[in-house]
C-alpha cells in the first residue's frame, strides 16, 4: 500500500506570492491533516479535513487555507507569503482522524525569499 | 488547549545503554499518546503509541509508560544502537470520541545521539 504522497517536495517562492501544496492520503484513509514544522516552533497543527469538510483548525492566520476533494486528496494554500512561512509542510492521513494512527508524508520544503 | 512538554531536548548515550525521554501534558481529556521518530530530512515515523486504558506497552527494545494521574508518559529505548540516533517527538490527542480531529499536539523533540 502506498504511503502518504506530497507534491512538490521542494519549492522556492518570493514574498507576496502564493503557493499550493498537494497531498494524496493512504488508500482508504479519509482524514487528512496538515502540519508546519520549523526549527523554532516545532510541529504545529494547521487543519484537518474529513469528507471534504474542515473539522479542526489550528492557530494560523487566514492566509493558510485548505480543501479536500471527494477522493480524499487534499491541498493547502498559503497566500501572500512571508519569510516566516519557510518551513517543512507535512501532510498526514488516518482512517477517520479521531484517535486512529496518523501517518505522515515526506513533506514539502518551502523556502520563501 | 493542550500543551506538551518534552525533556530532555538532547540526549547522548553510548551504544548498548538505555535512553529515556519524558513528556508531560496538560489536558486531562487527552487519551492517545504516540511517539514519532524523525531522521534528518525524513518524515516523522510512528514507533509506538499508547492509549489511556493501558499503563505500559512494549515493542521489542521500545516501551512506553503512561501515568494519567500525573499526566506524564515516557519512552524507553533499551540496548540502543547507532541507528536509533534521530529526533524523537511525543504527542498527545483526545483520540476516540474527542473533538480534536486529526490534531496531535507535539512536544518540542529530543535529539538522541547514540555513540558507537
């Protein structure tokens, strides 16, 4: 069974631009969550989607948004990029998201210059 | 909201020694506690988890203990090997029946170095 797949793996953007990251969960998993990982703040929860609905959201500004499609694939978008948005963005999936084991993808490394 | 504190931030041991990493959490509603291992440039990988109805769980050289009264849980690695060197993260979640869907609150991580 394929794991959680994220694209692109690496990208460089300029301040003010926007970026879209994509995630394909493990087959059969309907819950997709997103995390930001930085050296200073560690792993922080962004949001979670289940059946195309956002069920939970972390403490991030509205520039961070996401969505989930009917096939459970998910995208997250960051608008008006700031230097501080440079981070590893990790997607994770689980069967239902409420206490099931959460599996992470390899992440998308975003550098904002 | 939930807050997870993890100690120590760095841990250096000799091959064959044991390593212990400790975490405390604040939300008494939390009842699912996974541990992840992250090697440099790689994804966090689940190594073991425990739920609040269990006090201890073992998987070969790895064990986790949970004290719900004191709100702390620990990771124990015995007979450490150089390939155990990585960053280890503890996390907490409300788990089944809770409303923290998909949300894990992570500790700050422990850099474990095992010297040959």
